[in-house]
């Protein structure tokens, strides 16, 4: 299967197979007017199978969201049909309005307009913690 | 702007500074009688309180300052649906410093984001209670002469016990402190706290009976099983009388044990223990006023410097 290469835009590579639709949703790619290609189950030497997303426009990507969903993703910035920058991600220290606190006793369940903020508590165990009530959210 | 939301917002050195100032205030209260003249403390208590609210008010009045506020959410605009952050912004126009208690965890932190004056967390749900911890630290230091090298037993509702969470956070920063966590399985300390102790290599154990821990304790910190934290009344009724400290249970305790309680108590400490010289819970109440005087002074002086 062939998807045209893009002249100027972004390619999200090394997405774990099956996670591309989740990323599509989190990054609100459905709101874009440019072409967006989701390529699933591409053969990969390193990963076996992977997903790729190609975005035919140079948009601002929320790298924190992307790093939280899958820190293994590579963000390739394309200009004049060539990769001009490769960004490797990691779990972000802080997440703002990406995940929600499930603790019914937390102030976020009662106060309108309050940002949902989590901080990375344990990188190894991939655990985040609500800054307001300390409720843990394990990634996965 | 300095706030006190979590006890670890203050370094060990800063806490020592507050405790030293509180000791000076106890020794010579007259010297501080007018130091906060013209300043206003707002006590915003969205949840009922006797000791904490009155001790804050007494503290500010003892410093020559003034006090305003409300004692329940029903008597504030929260009852009309006003958001917490709007309330805090409003009160910041009337007061120089705010002490707030709220049933929701993290409410003081949320308030601090929009506040133009220092916020003191006077208890947020079952989460934290840093000013009770200052009171507890002051009491332990005055009783023992130190805050390091001791075994601290915490007993009762360790899950929703906000005073317990803050006290562990504070005491775990001192050298040679061990914790014995005494609770039924349903009311154990939240996992994030025990994980934090594990990560930092701080010794602790979790047990279910007071008796097995008693002989090695230097401090026994009793807590109430709090009806207001349970969604299910049956669970409260089942657990409320799990631990009752009486003179018989103290038979194997050390002669210099300090028996503490943040109060109010229900049944968890028999009144027969009150006359035991090791019972220091009413000393805690007294210390609470002075340590809050020291805290208000510290936060407002930090404001003045900036």
C-alpha cells in the first residue's frame, strides 16, 4: 500500500500498533482540514508492527500528550519533502487536562474550570499523581 | 507568595524556625501582643471545626490582629453556588491572610492558585492537615527534646486521617524515625504514602493490634475513625470502635511514651488515660495556638519582605 510522501508537515512514527486512533483523538486531528493519513500495522524491524500518522501541515503538536500516550513515538518534522528534525519523546513531568482525577473527594470533582493537573511521581512505574489529592494514576 | 498547603512546602529548617518562634511566644507572649496590629486573618471553614478555627482566631487576636470569616459552608456564598476560587479572590480583598478548611481534598491548593494573600490549609478532607502537624511537632519536640531517633506509632483511621498523612510527611524527614502503622486493613495508610516511605528507605511496618506495637513506641498517635469520611454508615459503625486505648493496654508501654491525639476524640482514648502523665493531647491543644501565632507571623513577614 502506498501513501504519498508529504512536502511539509509532521510524521508520527514508531507508534505502537493499534494506538494510532487514540492519538488521533487526543491530538484532535479530526479538527484539521489538511490531509491526515493513519497507517496501521506497518512492518517494522524493531517493533514487529507499528502505526504511523502523517499530517500534511506543520501544526503545533502537544508533545506532553504524545509523550504520555506513548513515549516511544518519534516526531519527524518535514520540510521540502525532507526530515529536518526528529523529536524523541519521554514521559512528561506534568500533564495538564490530559487525564482526569477519579477521586470523588478531590476538589476537581466540584470546582468548575479547574485544570486537571498530574505530576510524574515514578518514572519507572509510570505513575502519575493528582497534584490536588495525590490520587495515583498508573499509565497503561 | 508563600502558602502552607502541604507540610513539606516548608523545609526542615523553616519548620525549626516556626517551632523556635512558637517557643519564644510561649515564653514571652507579651512581646508579641501587638505585632500583627492592623492585619486581618480570614477563617474560611467550609467544614465544621472547634479547635482549629478557634486556635487560628485566638492566635491572630493574641498577636493584636483582627479576624473575620465563616464557620460553615451554609453561611457563605458557597451555599449560593459560588466557586471556591471566586470566594478566595473576594476574601483576598478583605483580609491579609486566609486559613481555610474544606471537605474536598486539594481545595486549599486550588484556592492558592488564584489568591492574592497567603493561604493556610486548615484541613482538606481526608488529605492533609499541616498546621495540626506543626502542633504535633512542637509537642513532640517539647516533650522529647528532639524530633529524630524515635519510633512513632500511628493508630486508627490511617486512610482518611489527614493529620496522620501530614505527620508522616513531616517526621519522615528526620534521621532515625521509624513508623508503626496500626489500623484495620480497610483503614490502612494510602499506598502513595507507604510507597514514598519505601522509596526513601524509611523503616515502617503495618500491624493490626496496638498491643503488639506498644512496648517499642516513643510516641503513640491515636486518631478518630471519622464518620464524615465514610460514604457507607455500616462501614463506619463496623470500624469505629476498633481501637480503644485504656490503662490496661498501656501496661507494657515505655515510661516516657507520649500519647497524642489531634482531638476531638470519641471512644478511642478512655478518659481514664487523661490523668496519665504520658497523655499530652491537651498540651497539643495549647501548643496549637502558639504554633499558629508563629506560622501567621512567618507567612506575613515573608509577604512584607517581597
